[in-house]
């Protein structure tokens, strides 16, 4: 199992979701965005796992944007705080998907 884990990386994903019954979004929200850290051997696997887990949680994923691994983000000059790094490490240690932030969307009309 340690061999498999060494191949895993953590990817930062931004998932836009629509509305679905029981999704936990606030009343009046038209959808939302979730910042997730997901473990996978590649970004495609991380996206598949994230979408599957969000669907199990009654969320309706519409679009996923990938922002790469910790190393890639640091190389691009992203400012990543210790709390964010700890959540990424937890996703790797648990081979899981961590939802770090959920931002609901509301119509401005």
C-alpha cells in the first residue's frame, strides 16, 4: 500500500455546483463553488473521485477547474498558507477529498 500512496498527489480543484434537493446550500442560492483538495495518481482521477463523492452528498457538480499540485502552485507563485498545506496533507494521508471552502452563489436580480 505504501507504494501506491507514493504515486498519489494532491490536486487543488474548484468545483462549480448547481442546485439539487438536499444539497445543503442556503435557501435562495442558485449554486455554489467548492474549493477541494483531492488525492489521485493524476488530476483526472482526482476529478473523477471528487465528482463521485459530491454526487453522493447530493450536490450537482457542473464544472471542475484544476489548479494543479502543491509543488506546481508554489512554482507558479501561489501564496499557500499553512492551514491549506495541512488540508492538502490530510487529503494525501487519508487518500480522500477534502472540501476546504464552500461559497454559495445568489442571483443579483
